[in-house]
């Protein structure tokens, strides 16, 4: 009877050991780890926004450098790019005759040195002699600190008694000079 008891204990021990081994084989410790794929930050996640935003910056001498308004300003957390909805910028540069810059949308890089204006871009200026110049294009990059703007898109310039069109432009806002890069055409009124 004693040997039968030992035999049953040994048999149950072997069966239990086999069940534990089979269980370990099928359920490894790694299966309990969280193996969800690592996903980076959502590139479109907005960490803050403002509605009816207004920003004013002054030069060191106290004169106004620019005044900007936008229906909406959204800051993207991952890229630190700021998205603008209907930006409207008055670039005074310390003068009394500002450049008036408008578009449907805009994107400002993280340090504010580059502004991409997108869709229905309009840049206008009236000088001290009451002459108005209006530049229109579909897309333009503005470098506010350098007082420089450029585009590779089709451009139309209305002013000085006529219309000038071309593809691509470099605009030196401080000097009031624009260089059209290709396919330049002009139509002027004869006086």
C-alpha cells in the first residue's frame, strides 16, 4: 500500500510537471509584456490655440514693426509650427506706410523667421505719393526679419498705371524692389 501511494504521488508529480512544462511552453513570460507598437506623437496634435488673435511687435526705438491679426492661431505640438487662419499683417518696419499682407492660411516656423502664406495671397502698399501697388499670388514665403519675400508661383502686380505678370518673384520689401523671375509680361496705359 505504501508503494502504491508513492507510485501515485510520483505519477501525479510527473503529470503536474508535464502540465507546468506545457503551460510554460504555451504561455511564456514575454506574452505578458505589453507589446503594442510604439507610436510617435500625433503630428497634427494641437497643444494650444487662440481665436481672434492679435500680435504687435515694436522696434527697439519704439516704432511699430508689425501688427498681425488672425481668425485662428493653432500651435502644433510635435513640429512647433504655428498655423494661421486668415492672417492679416501690417508690416510697418518703422515707417508710416506699411505693407499690408493677407492670405487664407499661413504657417509660421518654430522661431518665427519664416512665414508661408497659402491661398489668395495679397500684398498691398500705398506710398507717400498715394500710389497703390497690389501683388497677388497663390503662395508666398515671407522672411519678416529680412524684410524679404519670395514665390515660385504665378504673380500679378497691379500698380504704376499698369499690370505686370510673371512666374516667380523675389521681393525686397525694405527697398520696395521686386524681381520677377520668368515669363514676364506687362500691360500699361499710355498717357
